[in-house]
């Protein structure tokens, strides 16, 4: 087997002193060294050094296939690093990696935290809202940040979203001579690279998102077109989300089903015909920190489904019509779970016929909520919902 042409070398703030002998040998043998300006300066790359393009692009590195090349990254190349990005383009025998302890390991070591019990997030290029599904009382998070100014911005976001009591430890330039750890977020001389250790020990009991299906309706932006909380809980139970699964949500409305699907670890493609409702769905996705998992497609199914990743589950919020269900049945891979809800007599008849034809489960949900009735209270009934669920 030929020698790998690319060496992916993890580098700490202590520069070459923190590298293993094998890493130093690979670096010395490289004709060309790619890295950020800080990394290139740490190793004294000189004329061999090549800065990464801005915006980041792997093409210049990949164009050197066959030459001896070193690629410098922070810490562990495959822990929120660029290692995974480049490895997707190469065969296993083309590269080798030399990791060192990365930011997350160093922060955990300084804080005395078990790393396996900590949530690790890369917020240097992602919105703070990614914290929303994670933070709660007693939860610990280590997150990388863009720069020193981002610490105050993060503190403002925490306060505005009910997490103001979070203990913040600012961690600067870990592993090198400039290393510094300080409590609080009020510092004005924070040096990059910077990370924060967030401890939710003092947060109130109600902080954070409940993890059972069926979040309160008022947590979503909507115009009244929303799968209400009890029916949403039943629908999510029937959809059975699993981490990594992909959902087609047809007739998204507020996107509440897609949001809770993504909170369970999946991805969703949400189809919505109205631009105002599509805007609400995008807003909900952003507020819950799920914009990277939830894609909104403005249009009507089945045409709008063209080119989407194959689904593991499909939800039809308004029941659909016979033509839509015929198209869905033909398009869904074997094993796909389908759930359709309907409230009209016509949709009930359609779903009853589909149940007779394809099997599955047909459920009628009658709900009533206590409401004022004169000086007393009475039951106020909601429209019955008929739910058909089946596996293709």
C-alpha cells in the first residue's frame, strides 16, 4: 500500500512542543503545509505554508493529491474539526491523522468534569439557539465561540431565553502559555481562541424543554393552524421518531410536528403552500435551534416532494386527498411509516377507505376541555380527529 499523501495534524496552543514524534516527522516531511495563520505561525511553516481560502474551501488542498501535504487543525481533527470534511473526499489509504487533546477535552480537564456527561457544541459558526434543546437544570455544556466578543453576546442570549442563572467560565487559549480561565461573562479583554463552560446547576426546575412529545402550543409561532398539543403527542407517538430518521411533513402549518421530530434527533422536509406559514415554520426552526435539521419547501405535494431525501416517515396534516395518497404510496420505500390526520367527514371517509385497503391502525380522537359555562364549568368539545397510521 502506498504511503498516505495527506497528514492531518492536530495542533494545540503549545505548538510543536505538544506534538508526538510521529506528528513532528509528518510535519517535517511535508512539502506543503495548509493551516490558518495562527497554526502556520506556531509551527514556523515559512515558505511551505498555505493559508486556507476565505471562505473555507478544500479544493486547493485536494488539488495537491499525490504530493506530501500536511493539514493543521486545532486539537482533535474529528471532534468539531475539519478532518471529517476532508476525509469524505478521500479513500482511507490516502490520509492519516494525528490528534491531540482538543478544546473540549482541555476544558473538561480544567473544570474536573466527566467529558462523557457533558454536551459539546461548536458555536463558533452556529447560532446560540443550538443550546435551547440542550440546556436545563444540572446540565453542563462546553462550547467553542467565534471570538471574545461572542461571550457577552452569549450571556445576553442566555438571559433573554430563561437561562440567565447559568454559571459561565470563560476559557482562553487552553493548552498554551496564554491559557486563562475566568468566571462570569463581563470581561472585555478575552483572547481567542475561546470556549465557555456552562453549568446549569442554578437554573430553575422549569428551565429547558420538556423531552416528551407534545410541547405547549404557545411555544410556537402560528396563526391558529397548528396540530394541537394532545393530538400532536399522539401523532408523534405514531410517527415514532428515531435519531437520524427523515420526515416528510406535508401541510406544515406551524411546523410543530417537524420541530418536535427534529428535537428527537431527526431531520425534516416540511411542505407548505402559504408563504406566511412557511415563514412561521422557519422562525420556529430558528428559535428551537433546528434550522440545520428542518428544511421548508414552499409548494404543494406531491410535486414539491421531487428530489427530497427518501423518508423514514410521512405525516399528512390535513388528511390529503386520494391523488396525494396514491402518489405517496408509490413514492414511499418499504418500511416507511405514514400518519394522516383528518377532521372533515370527507377526509374521514377517505382515511377509512385507505385503512380498509392497506391496513394499519384507524383511530378516532375525541377531546374536550373544561371551560367556563355561566357561573360554573362545562366540557367544551374539540372537533374529532381521525388518524390513520400504517407502515408501507
